[in-house]
C-alpha cells in the first residue's frame, strides 16, 4: 500500500510539475514573443540557456518576398542573434544589456511589462536618463522556422502591419 501511495504521489507530482512548465507566462511576465517597436523583428524572451536571468533572441524578421535575411555586425544571419543579454530582476524591472545587431554597439537595458501589456524596453549609456525607451507588443502569431515573416502572416496574426525594419 505504501508503494502504491508513493507511486501515485510521484506520478501526480510529475503531472503537476509538467503542467506548471507548460502553463503560459503571467501577463506581467516579459517571457514570450515580442514585436519590436518599429515592427521589423520578433524577439523571443526566455530564460538564458547558459546562465540565470532572461535573454532575448531574434526569431522572426519582417521581410519582403525574396529579400535576403539581413546579417549582423559579424556577418552572421540576424535570425537567432542574442539581442538582449542576460538580465536579472530588480522588483518588477529586469536589468541587463542589449546589443544592436547592425553594428555591435552594446547598451545597458532595463525592461518591464506595462499595465497596457506592452514591453517597455529602455536602452541607455551610463545612466537611464541617457537613453531611449521603445514599446514592444506581444506577438501572437507563429514564427516559421525560416525566421521569415511576411505581411500576410502579420495580418493573419491580428498584429498591426508596420512598415520598416529594426
């Protein structure tokens, strides 16, 4: 009987742990897919693989039909580029770094989810007062493995269609 109870407890514990892992992030969590401020890319914010905190990688790029995937400052495709460097929480705000994939410039960054559900991301040099804030929107569409997102996919995902690349 003890063995049966222990087995049942293990199975239920495993089920509940799996259910907790599969649950979506809370609305105020920055974890998830975000459409950048100018709408040129989708960035996935998730726990960093090699260290604690959150990181953000480019997972989707808005491209015209036939356009080549842009490269980063090292000549590598921007798809998969680690844009947001390891970030740690301080209260409701995360603090870390951000890198411009076009030129490799690195900045301090802080971000949080606003009451309106946007991600307010501020990149700055030295002090936050010397920076700029962008507001990103959650991206609810699917991102193809090719990393290419066209205008039709944007329209199907109920996201606003925004011209321009980040």
